[in-house]
C-alpha cells in the first residue's frame, strides 16, 4: 500500500470505530539465529491473521544477549477495525506495551458495542479459566465446574431472551 492509501484506510477505519496502535512484543530464545525468524513468523501468522486487523507493519530488532540466552523486540503499527479486536489480541498475545495513536482524543462506544466487547472479554476469561482448571484439577472436580458453566450459559441465554422479549 502506498502512504496515501494507508492514510485513507486509517482515516476511514478510525472514523468508524477503528483504533491505530503501536504494539511492542518481546521474545526470548537460547538460539540467537532463531529469534528474528520466529518473531517474523509470529507477526505474519498470528498478528496479521488476527480477526479485526486491517493492516500491520513494523520492525524486528537484532537479538541481544541476556542472562541465559537472547532477546529481541518488535515494534508494530497495527490498525484494528474496532476496540474489541484490539482487546482480543492483547488478551491473547500479551504484548509488552501498547500505545494508542488514533483516535487522538476521545473514543465513543455505543452500548451494543460495549456489551459485545464485555461478552467477548468474559468468553476469553472463561476459556483461560477452563484451560487452567483442566491442568490443575482432578477430573471429577473439573467436570463439576464444566457443569456449573453450562448452567450459567443457560441462565445467560434465558436472561437475554427475557430482555429481548421486553423490547
């Protein structure tokens, strides 16, 4: 994309709820020569393909020696179609830092968008909780938790149906 095209896409996306950010990632390895290719693979196959990413470009630094190996960092400029996509990526890949570039002032959320984002965050949290519990709990205790989660999902559906019926 040419610079002018990038600016146009950025402007249109931000006007419709998009967010332009600088994201910083770090990666460590005992093998110096593996770091930059691993980081490039991470950017190409994880960040660029993440739902809601419009574009991504950046740099990957030369690895430096640390305590028992090597470390590299990547500075990426990423345009997201909405704040929910940014939150999802941050939750999934835990960057070392995030800097919001645009919008430069306020970000307005419509209530349905906020509700959707909160449900997405709750689902992400639930997935992590289930993963952690499956690794540390006895099978019968884990099954009980899954049954409780299923009951909670059913209650949530009933509440949504009740709310929709009142409109």
